[in-house]
C-alpha cells in the first residue's frame, strides 16, 4: 500500500508541480501541528521529533510557494 501512495503523490506532483507540493506540505503541517498539540512528541518519520518534521514541512511549503510565485512572475513577463 505504501508504494501506491508514494507513486500517487509522485504523479500528482509531476502533473500539478509546485501546487501539489504546496498542498501536501500544508496538509502535513496541519496534521503534525494538530498531533503535536494533542501531545505527540515523536514521529515515525526519520526526523523523529515532531518539531523538526514541522520545520521540514514549513521549508517545503515556502519553497513551493516561491516556485509558484517565480512561475507566475515569469509567465506574466
């Protein structure tokens, strides 16, 4: 099942580009922030600490947003 999820995410990211990356990053951020507020301190992710995972997802979201702005800026010029 896990490989199907990874493949689906990869296809969506390929088709939708930074919009999909931003969406998945925000979805992950919201989930981890809620989980941390509920008391989750350790994640199954390689980073383990939920604060690190939240920071990682925030960096991805900012990078995706920058890519979207750059594409729109390039397109408008």
